[in-house]
């Protein structure tokens, strides 16, 4: 590590500590909880912040938190809140300094989720061809076969369901859709895990690994795309190469970035939906019993899982011009953190937002975003989760947790379990533990 990089890391660490203290004592957007407490339960923290304001100033994040449901939906639709992080001078300077000359994914290789119209409109129209609903629904027999295959490999009564099913299922599905070799699955899972660390501005070492992973992934995709150009098939990458709309085609860089996004979002989100959802069921035995007795509730239960414990906890936006937002004065170049996890549990929407209820009438959430950035792969994610839960409940009606306090991932941009050991046929039920209530989210980018 060079002296400049070391100095950058030291400055970021010091500035983060000072600004977090300011948020704790001035704005109320920080309460001093430990990372371990936040991993176990960020929702009490978001609730405590929301009591201070539904749109709350954050000095550490150089901007604002948006914590209410109506406010979040409005923010996702607001054209003056840009998805393009290259428009934020602070983020650009920080990312460039940490990357030390290397390519930075969100700046140099933008994807659909980091684009604004008209580029976003054009690219989404071309990329959406592979996600037509009837095509996705036709995948159900294949997904069922993969679920059966994954569960068929289990030997014994206890298993880590993350490793056995939640990780491999969506990874295999998206890899096959893209036309990637099965033997490369573990490698792009590793790249994907590292790329998620690009949100951790308070952890420059993790961000460096994310930058390196991006370079390796793009080199890998460039090789695959060239092979598909020579010998196209029926896969998504071949469709992207051939896709054309009114004479417009995807460039090579756009194909790489779209494939990169699908590889990451296509399995990371679904992995967490399945594991977080099963964890919610097994820590609420009455809801598990209700779903087991009436499997027709599974689609509704999946919406409640997305509301109750969403895989993606927040999304960033940059203010492009001064304007008033729900009584707050937004200033150009400030960062806005749209807190999906807080919006989904807004008491203005439900009287009992912290209750997990698989029969809740029309669960409202912004887990897949809202507006023009509504998740392209949400139909696929819902289908994979539906088949997974139908099969798990039918095969293992006596499932129980091995450990009531499993390991949550450190990354606070996405919420998911490192592992989820379960007894497939009952076993000794885990002892319930009280989840800490006095928690807070560390700075969203810290």
C-alpha cells in the first residue's frame, strides 16, 4: 500500500468518526450502536431515527436519510434525485482516491441501477427482452428440477440451507440464463460478494477488493462475450449481442455492465430473499404453521418477507439541483439514502409494521425499488422463492433452527445470512433469544 492510499484511509476513518458523532448528538441519525447490534437488528434503529424525522439530515453521509414509505416512493420517482453517482463530487473524489487509478464500477462501468434517462430508458428497453414475464414463468419446471437437485444432495438431518439451496439455486439459474459455464459459478459468486463492498466508504480495504473484483469480472465477461459473438446460442448474452431497437444496439461495454449487474443482482438478492424469509418463518412458528397448512399463501408470504426483512436495505441518490422535499431544503450534490428497510416498516402504512404476518393483506414494500428503476429481475426472484418455499414446506414440515442467533453478513447495504443451519425434521428447537432493541445503522456508506 502506498503512502497516499494509507493517508487516504486514515483521513476517511477520522472524518467518519467525527461526522458520526455529529449525527448522534445533533441530527439523531446515529445513536452509537455497535456493528454487531446492527447486524442482528437494524430495524429498531431505523424506527428510532424515524421518530426524529421522516426525512433526516446526516452529516456523515453528506446529505439525508429518507425513512418514510411515501417519502421513499416519491424519492424513487423524483427526477432531481439522480441514480448516477458520478454526479456526486464527494463520492467521485473518494472513490478515485481509494481506487488509485483502477476502474471504479459505479463511475466507469455504469449499470442500469446507476443510470438516468435517456441512457437508462434506452438500455433497459434493450436488456428487458430476456425478462419477458411469459419467458420467466416458463422456467418454473427447470427451477423445480434445480431445487430438487440441490435438496437431493443433502446427507443427514442438519444442513446449512444457505449453502445447500439459497446460494446455489439463483446462481445456477442466472448463470444458465446468461449462458455461462457451470464450473465458473463459484468464481463469479466470489466476485459478486466483493463488489458489494463498494458501498463501504468507511472501509477502504474492502472497497479496494471490490475494485479488483470488478476488473477481473469485466475481463472474464469480455472473453465470454467474444466467444458468444463467434458462436451465439439461445442464452441472454447472445440475445444482448443481437438485441436491436429502432436501429440501436448494445455496445460491448453495455453488454459487460448489464451482465455484471445480472450476475450480482440475479443471485445476491434472491439468495437473501430465500434465507431471510426462511429465517423469519422459523423464528415465527405460528406463521410457519399457517403457511404449511395453507401453501396457497406462499406468494403473499414472499411479499411479506420482502417487506419485513428486505435483501437490499437502502439505495443512494444524488441531488442534482436545489429543491424542497417534504419540507426539507435539499441542496445540489448532497447524497440521499433512501432507506428501504425503514420505509417498509413505516407505521403510517401499518399499525403493526414490526409484526411478521404471512397473511397480511396486500403487503406494501419498496424492496424492489419503485418507478423507472423497479427491479428488472423481480419476477424471476419471486418465482425462485416460490418454488423453493413450496418444496421446503412440503418436504420438511418439521423444520427448525439449529441456532436462534445465526451469523449475519457485515455489509450494511444488503442484509443476509452468512449461514442458516436448520434441522430438517425437527430436532431440538433452538432457544429463543431477545433481539437487542437499542440499535442504529452505522453511516449507510460507512
